[in-house]
C-alpha cells in the first residue's frame, strides 16, 4: 500500500519529504472549542465538515497541497507530535470529501518508551474467546427451525476446535 507520509509539528509539516512551514504555528488551543464541542457531540455534519476543512487547510498549503493533489495513494500516514495528538485528524476534509472516505488515514502513534528486543515467555498464552449466537425473533423458541440465527455458532466453534491440532490448547464448552 502506498501512502503519503505526513509528519506534523506545531511549526511545520513534512509531506513526502517536502518540508512545509505552518504559519502561524499550529496549536491545540486554536481548535480547543471545536474539540470540546465534538467530544460533547454538539456538532452536526456540516460543522464537522467545516472543522475538517479548517484543519486540512492549515496543513495542506502550497507544496503540501501539491503533494496531496498530485498523488493517488491509498492512504495518508499521519505522525503527529505529542502536543497535537488530541486533535481529531480523522476528520480531515479536503473541501470535496472526507479524506478518510477517499483514502485511508493511518495514525502512527509515537511514545517515549522503547520496545523490548524480545518478550520472554511466561507460561502459556491464554486467550478467551466467546461466540454469541443472538436470536432475531424473541417470541420463538431458540430451537425452532423457523428461527433465524445470524451466526452459525457451531461452525465457528468447530474452527476453534480444529486449532487444537495445530496449537496446544485446552477447549472448554460452556
């Protein structure tokens, strides 16, 4: 999958190795009221679109906009500095459509912690799997042949039972 690579800080963005200055500097404070309203579910679709366009226009200017328009990747990989991580980047709107609808948005999370080179095995890996078979017509008995089951629980259970041949595991029926 080809992706536009975006690294965004409060002063600049690097879009596919093309640096772009952000002037004035970007801050969470600039979007504070919008973000609060979004979290309180006070936005309708038009206000969300307006927010997404405003956010898009702050990042994709000049060379960055040219990079966006001239490429046709299937995704945009966003790596955002920690101080901008609380901005809902998934709402980017290019003025025509939601970016997430026309391309995938991949948020690359950065943390200050290093990952270990290897993870020591400490006993068996334990996985709990629950398969639910909801019924659609509650007035009919569950075993009525006319009852519609959206999920074949027995078939899905058999898949896990077959895993015992490949992976050492214990299987418990309810």
